[in-house]
C-alpha cells in the first residue's frame, strides 16, 4: 500500500483547526464524538435567553468642525500695505487683519466732498431768495392793504359828494340856488367817482403783485428743496465711497483663530479674490467651542431627538475618558447621496485641544426603548465564515446548533433578533464544539 502524504490544503486545514481549538473550542476529536475520551458526557453550564427593555444606541463616525468658520476676501481692488495677523493668532472681533491701499477712491471722496460744499452753497442762495421773495410778498400785501384803505376813503368822499349833489340839485330846482353851483358840485362828484375807479384799479394791480410775489416765493422754496435733495444725493454718494473705503480695511468678523493667511504686503488683490489663485486672504475659525457632525443612517434617523446623550471618543486621545455631550440640533432631512441625516453636537473647547477636522466615534443613546432577547456575549459563537450561532439545549439535554441574528451590543450582553425565543437555554462559554443531536451533562448554575 502506498504511503499517505497529506496535501498542502490538508496541512492548511490542520493549522486552522489547531488555531480554532484555542480561540473557538475546535477539538481534535472527531466532531461526531458524543462523549469525552473517558466515555462520559461533556459537562456544560447553560444560560437562558431573557427579554429586557434596552435603550437603543447607534454608533457612527464623527467629524469636528469649527463653531464658526469664515473666509475673509477683498471687496475692493488695490495693493496690500499692511498685514496685521498671521496663522495661529487669536484675533478679537473687529481687529484689523490687513489694509488695502485704494488712492483712486480716496481722490473720488475728495471730489464728492467739494461737490457737497457747492450744493450747500446753492442751498444758502436758495434760502436768500426765499427771504427776498417773502419780503416782496409782504410789500405787495402792504400795498394792497393801502390801496384798499384809499378805496374806502374814496368811496366815503364819493358818498359825501353824492349827498351834496342831491342837496344842491334840490335847491336849484327850488330856485334857491343858482344852477352854476349845481355844475360845480357835479364836477366834484364826477372827480370822486374817477378817484374811486382809480383806487379799484390800484387794488387789482396790488392783488396781482401779491400773486406774483407768492409765486416767486413758492419757486424759491422749491429751488431750496431741489438744492437740499441734490446735496442729500451727493452725501449718499459720499457714504457709498466711505463703504468702499471701509472694505479696504479687512477686520475679523468674530473672535477666533487665524487658520489661513495667503496674502503678503505689496500683493495686488482684486475684488472678491486673492492674489489670483481664487483663495481667501484669511480664514478665521472659532474654536473655543466646536461642532461635532454625525451622519446618522436612515434606519436610526427618525429615532434621534434633540437632547439625546452622545458619547464621543477620539483616536487622538485613546487614554482619556470619553466626552459626554447631547444632541444640540439635527438637520431633519436625509442627504440623498448618503441616505444619512446630519446630527450636530456642541463641545466646549476652552483649551483648543480638539481641532477642526479631527475624526472620532459617536455613540448616540436614542430616546427609545425596545424589548430585546438578550444573551451574554460569551454564549455567542462564530463560524469560520463569520456567521453567528448558539448551542440550544433541549429538554432531553441534547444540543442543537442554531444560527442567530444579532442586534444591540452593550459590551456585556448581545441582542438576538432571530433564532431563539425567551426562556430557551443555550450553552454558556465552553472550549469544545458541539454537534446537533449531541447529549450533554448539565451543571447546576
């Protein structure tokens, strides 16, 4: 009979089996052996599947971002004359970061200031014309009043002459007076009538002069309003130039850390751009408090609520205790590309130890409890392919290898979502492997 020589595949299987004998209880005995070498049943302890209410958690990757981050860009074109901040500097809100020279805008401002002075002079001239027009109106009104007074005097004289004429005419008719006296009185009466007509004409003329003077006054007032409007427009132009000049001084929008600086003195910067590379001139980040962004999958997104507890762990600080925070806010919608919802937490970072861009792990305690079938983690076994199973012990102390599906893992117990029912007994931690139908000896718990 030829000598048996194991193949390389058989040697590999033997090595794997030897390793699994230590890690997963792989025995060198044939898997069908129902008993130990001495013929006795294998003694085992069992644990029961228990149902408990557990708080559901979800563990997801987390990314640190600055609480606020802004890119400072130029709003006006010019040459940089001064750079007052550099990377790593903590700048207060309103602190000057850089200054841009814009001499053409400064000249434009001087021109507008001169134009404002000219407009204000026109206002003064318009006010003087108003005063003159008001004096003319007063003069015309006084003249009109005088004419009316003279008309009243003429009417009184005319009435007296009419009375004298009637009396003289009566006496002449009685032949008490000569007729020539009546002619004299008639002439005086006619003179008074002419005087009254002249006074009436003078009143009409004075009224017209009042109307003309009032029209000139209204025109002068309109000129003043127009002059003031022109001055105001020019002042607004000056305000616009002042805004542009304010853009020439770059300031920190809030208190934070300068994380990027891409400009040097003498650089030509253009509106909305940097030195030509399209980068911001500065980047300011608020890092005394940071945000942690956690993408939560669709299956757990609906269970996350504001105020849920979060446990943060960072690989950069393996020896430190996890950071306990709460859910500050959530986006309320799923990202179509990843099917995740953004959850955000705020973390105090007074020592600036946590850096924007850091990666971590976040465990969110969802605000919901579920009834779960639990087993100790040690009672769960895994096949070479990674599938999970347990050894269920029946009433006759026989073993059944049962595949199970796992759920929540709290580090001590694992949820079994399918494969076993509450109250069923399974073999506790054991070094040996068992086969379906094998009988075991139960040890007291």
